[in-house]
C-alpha cells in the first residue's frame, strides 16, 4: 500500500473516532473502540494464584492512577507546541503505517488535537522511534518526559518480572542436565503483538495520550492506547503477570508429564527440527565430560523446563519416553493458548494468532541442539555459549567508530560501555577490561564544560584489546559462568614484604607458596612514612590473588570448567575480583586485566570470598615469614598446620612475577598498556618442581609466634596469640559464602491474590 493510501485510510479511522467522541463522549468512545479481550475468557479458572488478578484485568483493563493533577489547557497547548521527539519527526511515514495497523487491530485510536484538548484529565507525552539493526524501527512513548512514569502508582506486583535472570536460569538448567538421559535440545515460541494483547481502562487511555508528528493531509494528531503502550512504567509488570503465569503453568505440566494433543500450529513449529542456525559459525559440537565441580549437581530426572523473557517463551529439555520433546513444545503452545486466546472465525481479520506464525516459519520453535535466544547461541548439550553474529557485528561497529575518534560524546560512550558489559558472559577474558573505560567516563562527567570522553592512548589500547577478544570465536563454557562445588580451596595474603598463600587440592595435597616483592615495589608502598607512595596494600593483595591462581594452575593444569574457591582478608581486593573492575588508571586496573587473561587462558571459575584477618593465619605466615628459609617455613607449616600428605612449597616463575611487578609499577602517561591480543599475557603453564621435598606431618603446637597484620602493609607487626581452628581444607571450605540460586519463584510467581 502506498503512503498516500495509508494516509487516506488512517484519516477514515480518525473521522470515525471523532464521530464517536461527539456522540458518546470520551469514556464511551474508548469502550466502543476497544475490541474483545485477547485474554482467554476462562483465565480466572486457571490453577494459579494469580488467576483472579488476570481475570480482573481481562474484564476491566489495566488502570493508570496518577499522583499529580492534570495539566491546564494552557499547559496542554505548551506540550502540543513542543510536539513529539525528533526521532518521530524523522519517521513520519513509518508511524503512519504503524498507527494504521494499530487502528485496524483496535489497539490505538487517533484523533485531532483540536477535538480532544478539552477532555477532562487529558495527559500528553511525546512519541519516539527507536531504530533497530536489520529490523524495522520500533515506536515507543517517552512517558517520563512530562512526568507520567514518576506519577504512576505502582499497583501490580513488581515481582511478576523475573526475566532479568532468564539467561542464567537456562544456562544452569543446561549445565546440570544429566548426560545419561541424552542430548539437550532447545526451542523458542514468541508471542505476536506483545504488550498490545492486554487492554487498559478508559481513564488510563486518556491519561496515556501521545503526540504524533504532523501527517500530511491529517494535521496534528493525538493517539490514545487501548492496550498497554511501550514506554509506560507499568506495562512490563502488567504484561509479565500474564506471561509469568503462563510459564508457571507450563512448568507445572512438564513436572507432571501431562500429555497434550497435536497443536494446530505444530506443523509450522517443527519445520526445521534438528537443524542448526543458518549463520552458525561452524564451532564443532563436541560433548565434553561433566566436570568434577558440577557432578554433584546433575539432575536425577530428564530435563523438561520452560522460562520466559518478556514475550519469548524458552524451552529446554531432553527427549525421553516419559515426556518426549515434541510433547514438551506442545505443552508450551497449548498453555499459551489457555491464557491468550487463539483466533476464532469471527475475529477481526487483522488479528494475529497469539503465537507468532512468522517466528514459527523462521524456525524459532524448531527443536535444535543450538538455539538463539536473547542474543546468544546456546549449545546446552556441549555446555557452550556463543555470541549471535548480529550482536557481535554491532559491538565491533561501535568499537571501530570509537577507535577512529579522539573524543566521543558522553551518551555514545555510555552506550558503548553498556553494550560491552552485556557481552561479558560470552566473551572469556573481558570481565577485567572495564577499569580504564570507567575512568574515561568519570573524567568526562567531572569536566562539566565538556560532555565528551577523551580517547587516551591507554583507553585506545583497551578498545583494541576488546576488539581482539570479540573478533575471536572462542565460545564460553557454561561452567565459566556458573559456580559449582569448589574442587580446590585456598587462601592468600600480601604485605609490603611479599605475598603468599595455601591451596588444598582434591587429591589431598597441600600447596604452600610465597614470593617477596622487590625493593622497587616496596619503596612505592603507601605508609605513614611514605604518604606519597603509588602502591596501596589493596594493590598488593590483588596481585597476590593472581599469583595465587597461577600457582594452582601450575600444579592442576586441567582446571577448565572447574570451580575453585579462594579467600583473602582484604575487602577491596575481594570486591575488585568479584566485580572485575574499579574506576582507576592505576595498578588495580592492569592487575584486573592480567587476572582476566589468566582466567581466559585456563577457563576455570573462581569464587573470591572474604576471610577475617584473624582466621587467615596460614596465608599471613606464608606472606610475612621471609626471615625463615624455605625449609624452615615448610617445617613451620608442618608443625603449626599439619596435613595428612604434608606441605609442598612452590615459587612463582620469573615470567609471572615480572608481569605482576610491571602491573604494580606506575605506567607512563602515554603508554598503551593494555594488551592487544585475546590470549593476554604469556603466563607459564608450570611453576616447576617444588623447592623442597614433601614433609611428613607432626603434631601441632597450641601456641605460635607469627608475624601478621589484618590491614597494614608494613612488615613490623608481630603478635603472639592462640591459633584459630587448625587450618585444613574442610575448615576453610566452611567459610565460603553460599551461592545464591537464580531459580524461578517456585511453584508460582504470585502469592494468593483476592478476586
């Protein structure tokens, strides 16, 4: 249809709306234009605690209660003169076709501003358009511009929204699927029209009015939503109340192995069962053995699971006679129809099926070993996560644009950093690459007269590092993203004199290591006597955590996919490692880069936890007793902390020690310090043989003289005190913070809600 024909048909809808307004009034006009609800009429009978709420919303619509008085006619005129967002002015023809489609489906109604100016309680907000890569633009309303979102009363339970952890839940389900039940497959069923399936009340429609750009031949128009609009703060929780309820019902049926008949759209859903995405990068699908850290968490029954990300239903399961994969998908489709009613012969011819047939034809619902969802390619059988090509291309384009500039707009920089952060799960080695980027943002915010970020040599090198990481097609392991039961447990510490720590290995071995800091590092440590130093105690502790992990990988080279647990008594070092960044251009930024590259090289999952200084005696002794020779230190540990297999003393190699010292020392202001390749620093794979033989344990002494300090970097603190509980693997493992599971609320998202 030509744009002229679209304007003509839209004008006919405007004329009919004007006639209804003149004869029936504003509220009756809304009721007359609103179509029959898309929600199933029996939704109130569903076996779910949210059923009464959903039925009430089906019958009356979603209300909009505002805490501020409506604008005066003069204020409305000012809003009208301000008009829509500039992006809407650039997409007038697109919005013409978009709102014509909405009017055909009775999702919106459109009237001239001159006819609605005097409607009591009228509110206005500017329309905008969001361009999308390789997709049609998306219309959205800025309900924050004139305070609608801030003034909206929160009526629907916010905990209806659980989609923020959907990616982690799917990853965990795939990781813990038991291989003995066969390969894991995935599928995805999309809803069509999303928010526009749920109606709003007549008063809400008038309070959520939208200013459209002037359309040739129609003048200046105001659109009123008859369904949930994009951009209103209450639209997501209202909509998620329906979709999360649907997902709960699906999972309940999957747990009970309910069998469903053939679905009318199933011939489209299975159009490409067993295939791979067209743009799959060719990564070999090789099933890896389950790592020791995750063996205890394997499921005892075949996987059959569903999750929801806004309007995308995501399924993951194993084919089994008790509940075949085709029935699991069928269960999902039938349960969607029980909440969002399917088409009837007497429906509006423009109404779409709730399940998107367009996405079915694109093989989204096909049962496959690799499934694209939320911008990621999941290969659950192989427990691999890869970035979707379109997502990677967008990030590379943003990086290339930034690398060709000397300065970049603040909003563009924030967008770039946000995109890069979103890619961390599927980009091994990227977690520790944000400190310098955050520093550039901080400097731009501090310079009030300049809202641009300056691309320094160090930041430019960091962007090159990111580009190299993204260009590499190495997939992320599920085990890197989710921690299991720690295979190795240890603790480390650092002070001005040096760093050291202990590791307990699964075969019963106990490792002891230490490394003194050279004078050029010690001379730069901040203290009361050296307030102008450039290295803090926390920097030393952070370097110690990296050396600590290198010692472990040297003696346990096969740690890919395993979880290890380490403790430190320095809170900043623990927090930096957990977050992966700190806003600085000093030593911590470069140490975190080295830590990220080390993780990428060895592919382990490390958990950092805090251990009170009084309990970190073993690591304290290792990092401070440099007055003892190697044999004397080992004998001290054999005496004070006896182990069944004795202690093995280790040392860092010169290459690793040199890298950490380089990170600690000040960087020239013009140096491009971050590494440019995805492999990171060349950390050695072995620390060599132990410097002394293994000693046989002897009974411990109840009193020990040790040199330790909880927070001081000086090597002058000495203390005589009773030992804490004897240090061993089980005692240390008990100090770890329990993992917080990212499971869906079980068995339902909602508490009982009265009708």
